[in-house]
C-alpha cells in the first residue's frame, strides 16, 4: 500500500493556505488570458510581481509548514 505524504489533520491545517493559493492561481490564469494591463513595461513588471511573488512565497510557506506540522516521524 502506498504511504501518504501528509495525514488528514495536516491537510486540514494547510487548507487555510491552499484556498488563497487557489484564488491567486485563478487570477494568474485570468491575467495571462485577458492581459488587463495595457501600460508600460514597468506597470507590467509591478503587476506581475505583486501576484507572482506572494503566490510563490505562500506556496513555499505552505510546504514548510506541512513539513513542520508532520514532525520528525512523518506520516
């Protein structure tokens, strides 16, 4: 039988971070498809940075939190 990476309680604890990640992923896809910024390159970089940097940071934080919640024994 395959061993699970995280147990049920850990996944429930991480749901508070997964929901905002889903919302940000939705806007990432939406902005790629629609391209709402018709301004300068500087505006584009700032806009994407304000969306991509928090997304990556929250994803990393969620992964590290899951590892810390699991503890040294794992699943």
